[in-house]
C-alpha cells in the first residue's frame, strides 16, 4: 500500500538539512530504484523553487510499504530524523486515484 510520510522541520534547521541531504536522497533513490516511490520533495518556506536561506518547512514522501509499521520503521531511520531536522513525522495510508 502507498503511505504518505509528512514531516515538519524544526525552525532554523536548514544547515542540518543540507548536511544530511546526501544520505537522505540515497534512501529515496533506493525506494525509486525498487519501484516503490510515487513522489518526494520538500515544502519551501517561501513561494520559490529555490528558497535560499528561507529554507524549508518540511517534506512529503509517498512510497509503497508492506504495512504502516514498515513505513514507520523506514521513516524513523531517515537521516533527517537522526540529524534533528524533523520536529514531527506523520504517516498516513494513501490511496492513489489520479492520474
């Protein structure tokens, strides 16, 4: 089943986010290579593709996992969690309808 992983960043965590980004992307690329990634990306803090020092307010990942427990285990091991970028992570089942 698909699961939405919705994370909120701690304010002022841009430097931590950038330091942990390569490891974070490596895990996302692994999901994509396994055919389990629907989409992933950050929420810019301002209306801009490249928000610069304004940074980001969180992230959204929609990926396929065997169960909610598996999605939670995967999310807890994210480098952004270890680096204290994320203040909160919520995981919800997701049903893709369109396209």
